[in-house]
C-alpha cells in the first residue's frame, strides 16, 4: 500500500557522491524491500535489537517519532510496543554511508525492555573469544528477565523461526 | 573453503527453547550464508557500522579477537583494517535471541575510525523526525572527516554500490 506521498521522500540513487557525501535521503532497500535497523538504548548505549524496515516503516518512524519495523516472521508492519506496551521513542535516526542501514537511538517506555524473550536487550548472551579447543558455551549477560513474556504477549505465537 | 573444524562450532538448530534460552551457539545464516553484524565503539558506545559475517568470518572473529566480515560488494572475506590499519579489537561478541544477528563491541586501533568515507562512524548523518511537509535534508553529525580516504585506501575501488 505504497502511497504516492510515501515514495516521494526517498530520492533516486544517482551517484556515489550523492549517496555518501550529500544530504539527500536515498536509501537502498534490499531485494525484499528491507533495510537492517540497529536499535540502541539512549540511556545505556546498549544495543537492544536488530530489526528491519520497509519504506512504510521508515516513513512512519520519521513521522511519528516512534519505532516501526517490518516483521519478517509475521510478514506485517510492526509498531513496536503496540501489543506489549514496549514502545520505543525515537531520539535520533541515523543512516549509514551507502544508505543501506539505519541506526535508531531510542528511549524505552513501559517496562524498559525490548526483547520478546523477556530480557532488556535481545543480545543477552556473549560468545567467548579465543582459541576454540572445545565446545563454545554462550554466557548470559543479563542475570534475569525483566518481564514474563506470558504476561505481556499471552498466547501470541513466538516470532523466532528455526 | 569451509573446513570440517569450521562447521563443528555451530550447532544444529533444533528447538526454539534451545536457540533462545540455551547456551549452544546455533546461528541462523540467511539464504546467502550471512548474518548482519552491528559494531559499536567500546569507548564511546557509538554504532560504527553494520556489516555481515559468513561462517568463516564469525569463526575467525571468535578465534582471533579481531573483527572479520564478509564484504558483499567485494565478495570476499574481509579482515577489517588489513588494508587501512583500522583494526577492530573485539571486546565482546553478543548474539541475539533467535541467533540471527551479531553485536561486536570493539576497541578501535590506529586512526580510531571505521568508515571508508573518512568519518569515525558510518552513521555520520541524521534523518530529522516530525511531520514531513517538505524535502528531507540529512544533518551531518560529525563536523569533519577523521582521515583522508585517499591517503588510507589509495586507488582501491569504492565499495559503495548504487
């Protein structure tokens, strides 16, 4: 449902100089019409999640000042927090050099968490570095969940795909 | 050149519980064999870049403690800094809930910059938010380049694609 208005804010990509050194918004959506989006917590600097936006999600994020994504697992526009209350208020939207990635710096509302598993950040486990001599065991970096997913999402299907 | 050893560190994805709540490393590489990777500066918390890793790049990053990526534009393994000296020393590697994205927190070596255009971060421009009544103009957030790309990369082709 790409309205005419929605398309107009994105400029045609003409030259590398325009894309890298200019001030025109000329994003490169991938073959699925998506851009990867990094979301960080403005309070802690922590990376909260990696999501995706299509044209509509990016436009709505710009207009509304709240984070919208495209849910690849549910295949729909996703206003983060519409179900869970875990709204992300946008402090800053950045775009990268070749304009094929977005960085959202956000203020968390409600429970101040972002991850559907119940943790604050989706990146709650660390991979140990060094010579790999035996099996790698992930290390938990958040001691406990911030919320119980059952309370927040009820019986909604888990978005994780195998 | 995926060696037998290289494949063994990644476990088969069997259940959502294993992937989300376990301590096994069972990443989901996409249809091109890649994972998106967010890289942040351990000193400032700034997001530096969004790159991609294949199995070999992730394994090398784990083993060597320096950031390796898969360059989509050059279609080759990319040891960040091998050409430019802009090595990224890994402080922490995180993996997200469904194990399809990586967060590298790094210490910058050399010029303390990361972006091939010459800026510290690839995300040197901001998209203004609010009602869209006229053309969007990106706002520069780094006042000047940290280095001259010509000095660092010489005549190497620009990796940005239109």
